[in-house]
């Protein structure tokens, strides 16, 4: 077939895939935000049908063949690379029978409902059997793939291409050996009293500060939409359309602020990908650790930093003049950077956060590579919290039931949270070499940060791997010590160690 | 093929059609409410692809054949009837080549953008050429159908099955002969000063009253979602999920209130259809006039009536105590029922409203049946306003450019607005025979109204035609004099004629 025809056919293919994907996103975003309660099961049912349609179409043998031909005949390096990236995904998916795929989707929908119920009633036994079923079905699904190495290696690679247990073991070994003893020192040091951040902050004023964040972070309101949902998340509709949610907790000032900054990091990434990549795998296949590096970079290196609050704390203080009357900027900065071992990951501070991930990583490895019995998984969970963080959950709700990831079979996802934070530290160190970031932000020139991120990272989308990007941006291979050193230096400073 | 297999296949067919339809709704609802501006063209483009997919699948010859077989073999009357109703639609659609169908969808998307621009800049020549193109493409499209009678007859039947120019001519003749002279009398009578309703009503308090309306109208918040958009509309997601929008005009108290009540009429209809009809044509093919009869019934016979405001006016007055301090209930009722010929349909009062529709009906007939030149359509429009309502638009913006329907090729849609209002009057007369509606509503028992509507009208969905429903509910054939008599009696009373 002529190159021109192949290109047209591939255009049509990408369009259809994009249309189904948008439909799924649009429905899911609705479920999480505005859909009336009684309408949700119908939307879920329809989404499993649409997902099945997308599945059938995207892995149809004639379509895979067409993409292979384009890859072989193309005279354009990027085009070949994009076809390659897409085929890598399709080869795996194509091996799964459609019935197995759709059955798996339905199982996951059910599992998420059961998890919600179990979490609400703090009932681990209720969820345990369902989790066993999800794990077994996931293992069964994996039998269809050609997997080199372990099952868990395969899953890790799905969330961030190029990653495996060998690399993660080395990474987490550094985290463990550097941070566990350091955290003990922090725990022993004089504690920070951050109670003023947990009084009463009406949602209405918090929402006003979200409006201020739009300007402070130079959000393009033509392309960004923010609303509320129970769990904050970001959804990508196109290169011109990113939507994310936040949630206002009236007893916690920083929760919505940091979550908004975090989610905007995800949104900004997608909005700054080269628009020519629209509908391609370079757009949709960005690794989860890379994505998290951008949200964590904004959340921690900007949203918890002096430069940012030097400029915006006065405004925050005006909005909450009663509550923050006695809190001067230096104290505020100490409060928002307080570290204290705790049970709930999403409320964890920056320093102890990677240990929450370490625990999940170790448990996932046991589930997939060691076939650990799930009967005592909640106790194993508790033991590890005690070992690494010195705290022990007294209920499943503040232990193993806290995250929904396993109910959605997102095994291999958690580690990207820690890896992303480490990428962020290494990227940020480079940014600081290039210009005085803190001072630039303090002067209100956040656009310069965005431009640097676009030029160095965002524009490339998934056309470079995480490892390639780190190398190209910093001139060095990935090194987790940038992350641990950054944390140790920062918190030594805060806790005067 | 065995009946059981046919039924299974038809189930699968209905599921897929429902999934595509939901995706289109979900995307469109997003465009109208939350999608960031820059993201809208992408969603529009993707929706034309999904519409094309739905088209291909729904009219595929093997699917049509399958439905025909089910109709022929079924032993269930309702099943046969539903197949018949769906086939009626499919036979027409199937005759259009997919390229023509998709090209038409893209033309309409373009046309709506041009209309928006033309309306904003009050530029009729800008829109005129595009309208000519839409009309010609619509006429071209109609050449694919087997049409008995005129093209316009065909279009009218599309929006309300069983309707044609002959019936509408008779209907509008009654409207014209009864109402035009009566409106002249009203114009000559002493006018009502309704300025207190057009002072300043902050959106925030208006939104509070919307919350009160939820209770007042017994909305099931598990199934109903309300948000804001430029033009209020209702979107149906499933038998458990109806979403509608409103818009707050701070200088006009009743605009959002009546619009909310109106849209709820649409939502309630769908939520009260027999849930067994989910995904069937009995659910999706409800005629536009029937639908409008339910929104107009709530808007006019409830939302502008004494019983309703006897109960809720005190609350409204508390919310706007400054603005309504001097307005007692009897005056308020006169104000919200003021009649005055005006130029803008959507702001028209209940009495003059059908003449706005009459004008559009006459113009549409000229366009389709008489091939009138479009060069002077704006002047023809103005002439008819002068003739029937005694007012003349000075710009296209307050004349021919005011409605978006023609840009979406919704020719044949307008007449259902008047017909629906007439249906509403005849239905309501019957409801009043069955119980004392005003008193029941005044006592806060709105559920009784909802139950009556469900039992008599809603539950049947499209399994009965408008004519059949009128007959079954009232024991008589449709008679427009219920409508004109109701209007003349009501406004004679208000204007003491």
C-alpha cells in the first residue's frame, strides 16, 4: 500500500481511537463530578460497552497490520517511533480475548463498588475476597501476554516504561537506607505546632483562593477547568482541554491548596505537549512516574516553597485574617513543611511520603512474585507501618483499605508516586542551575517556570522515556540521591539537625 | 433464527446504540456547561466521528434485518410495536450514504458557529449564505428518503409523529383567528406595571431559590442534576439520570425560576417513563410536542399559577425582601402573567407566545414548500411580526437571528412548541376534572401532580402517539380550542376584559 494511503488510514484510526477515548473520559469525569447518584451504574455499564468497542477496533488484525506497514515504509523517524510505541501496547492487548477483557472491566467496576462499601464500613473481610478475585483475574490476564521476567516486572513497565523490580529494588533500597534512620532523627527532634492550619477554613474562602491560584500559576483558563469531587484527579480531554478537581476540607487549610497545585502539575504537562502529537501515543503514553514528577514538582518544590508564599501568603492571610492572625510567614512555612509519621498516604508529609509507597511496593511484590497469602495482608500492612514509620493502624480503614488502587487492579502504579517525586528532585536541581527559581517565583514570574518545563520536559510527551528525559535535561542518569539528599537537607534545615 | 437468539442480538444492539448515544450526550453536555473554550472544537470533531459510528452500526443491513425478523417472529405485542417504531426511523436513515450524513453533521457544526458569530455581531448577511447552504443540504438529504406528501410534512412528522402541514394549518388557523384579535384587546387594555420584577436580583439568592424549587417540585435529587449554561436545556442520560441547566439574569427575577420549572418538566417526563423501556425507542422517540406539553404544563399551569405561589411566594419574598417589599401576592401574580407583544420568543409571555411560533411555521412552509427567496427572509420576518404582533424588529439580532434552530437544521421543530402548549392545556383541563389541582399544590402536595402525570402520560413514553395519549387521557380528540379558550379566559380575567 502506498505511504500516502497508509497515512490516511492511520489518521482515521487515530481519530476513532481518540473519539472512543474521549467518550470514556467524558463519561467517567461525569461519574466523578456531576452524575446523579442513581445514574452512575448505567454510565458504568455503557462505558464497559464503549471500552469493548475501543478494544475490538484498536486491536483488529487489519489495523495492527496497517500500523506495521506504516512503521516499515515511513521515511519519518518520529512517525516510525510513534507507530512502534503504539504497537508495543497493541501487541500486548491484542492477545487478550475480548470476552476476557470485558469480563475483567466488569469485575473491576464491581470491585470498586465493594471497596467503597468496605471502606465506608471499615470492613476488611468484605473486601478481601473481592481483592483475591481481582488479583487472580489479573494474574489470569497476564497469562495472555508474552512476559519476559516476572509478572510484576511487566506491570511496573506498564506504568512507567523501562521500569522493573531490579531498578525499583535499587531505588527503594536507597530510600529505605537513607530515609528510615533520618526520619527517626526528625521524630526525636523538637516538633512543629501546626494546629493553626487545622482550625476552621470556610470552603467559600478556600474557593476564592483557588481563583487566586489560577492567576498565581498562570493557568490558561481557556484550556483548564476546575471543579470539585470526593477524590481529586485530573482528566485529559485534548491538548487544549485539561480538567481537574479539588476538595475543600474546612478543618484543613492546605489540603485543597496543595491538591490544586498538584493536579495543575498534571494538567500543565498535557497542555504543554507538542500539539502536533494530538491523538498520538506520544500524547497518551506518558509514563505515570513522569506525570507524577510534574505534579510533585509543583506541589513540593513550588507549593511548599518560600518564593511562592513570599508572594502569596499575604493574600491567604487576608482571606483568613482571623485564623492566621498570629502566623507569620516563617512559621507558616515551617507548618506546611512539618514532618510526622502517619497512617494515611494522601495526608502524608513530603519526607515520610516515599515510605508509604515503599510499603505498598513490597506488598505488591509479595502478591505477584511470592504468592503471599492474602489472609493476613492487613496484618502484614500494619507490621510494615510499624517497622518503617513507627505507627500502627488500628483499623483497616486507616490501613489496607485506605487506597482504591488495588480495587481497580492498579498493581504497579504506586511505585511511580515515589519515583516521580525523585525525578522531580533531579529535574528541579537542574532548573535551579539554569536560573534562580525561588527568586523568579517570588517576583511573580511563574511563566518562566512553565516555559522551562515545556522546553525541557513537557513538549516531548512520550516521545522520550523517563530515563532519556532525565539524561537529556540534567546530563546525568537518574540518581535517587538527588531526592534523598534534597529531603535530608531540607528537613535537617527545618528541624535544625 | 430462534426468537431467543434474536432477542439477545437485539439486546446487544440496543446496548451499543445506547452507549454511543450516551457518549454523544455526555460530550455535548460538557460542551454546553464545563468544557474549556479552547477544547470545544476537538470535542465537536470527535462527536462527529462517534455520530458516524452510531450511524454505521444502527443502519447496518444485518441489524435492520435482525430487527425485522424479531418483529415478525415476536409473540409480544409491545416488542413488535417497539421494533416497528425503531424500524420506521432506521428505514429513513438507512437510505442516506454515510459520507452524506457525516458531511451534513460537519456542515451543521459549522453553521452553528457562524450563527453564533452572526448573532453576536448582529450580522444577517453573514449568516444568510450559510443558511442557504444548510437549507440546500437539508433538501438534498430529503431526496434520499421515501417521502409521501411534501418535504415539510416529512420534517414535521420527524419531530412529532403523525403531524403534517394539513393538521398544523388547521391548528394555527385557530390560533390566528382566536388570538390575534384578542391580543389587540389586551394591548388596548390597562397595562400591568411589572417593573419590580426587573430590578436587581443577585444570582446567589436566585440559586438559593433553585434549591427551594427542588423541594417544592419534589425533584428526586438522586436522579436530577441542575447546573448553569448560556441557553437552558435538558439532557437525558438514562431513566435514572436527567440533567438540566438554568441561567441567572440578575435584572430579571422570573427568568431562571420559570426556566427551571420548564426544564424540570422535560426531566420529569423521562424519569417517569416505564423503566422497562430503558434503551428502547419508547424511551428515545418521545415526540417533541409531547415533551413540550410537559414542560409548558409545569411552567404555565403550575409556575404561573396562584396555588403554587400561595405556598412559595412568602419564601421568595424573604429572599428578596428589599426588592419585593411592596409587592403583595395578587400583584405578583398579575406581574408574572403580564402580556405584551414583544420581539424575542424566549422572553414572550404565555399569551403571545404561540404567535411567535406561527410566524416561524409560516416561514418554514415558504422555505420548503414554496422555495421562497432567502434574500429578503429577514424582511418577511419583520413584516409578519408587524402583522401579527404589531411590533417590528429594528435589527436582525432581535429578528431573524434570535433563534439557533435553523442553524442546526431543526426545521419542523418550532411548531411543536405551540402544539405542546396546546396539548398541555387539554391535559391540564383533564387533571382539573380529576382533582382540585390548585388547592393540592397550595397544600404542598406536588407529588400528586407528578403521580397523575406518570400514571396518565409519562409512563407510556413513545409507546403511544400524542394523538393517542390525548384521546386516552381526555376521552376526546385533540382540540386546540382548549388552548385558546384557556388563554382567552385567563387573560380576560387578568385584564378584566
